[in-house]
């Protein structure tokens, strides 16, 4: 009986943090890179980096 009570409290604690962790993951992995790609300095850096590669990647240049 006490195990069920402990597991419920664990799920309640995890349930409270799940939306925060999920939102942070979305921001860090989707929104932040897309925002960085809109900055002209970052675009120039990526173009220069792509030109330095010793091989050709289709669709990159």
C-alpha cells in the first residue's frame, strides 16, 4: 500500500515538471536553431564553412 502511495507522489511530481522539460526541449532544439539561421552573420559563417569542406554535399551549394 505504501508503494502505491509513493509511486503516485512520484508521478505527480514528474507530471508537474513534464511540460516545463518538454517546452525547454522544443525551444532548445527547434526554435533556437531556426532563430539563429535568420541572423545574417550566422548565414555567412555557415556558407564559409560549407566552402571549406573538401567534399561536395548535394544540395548544400
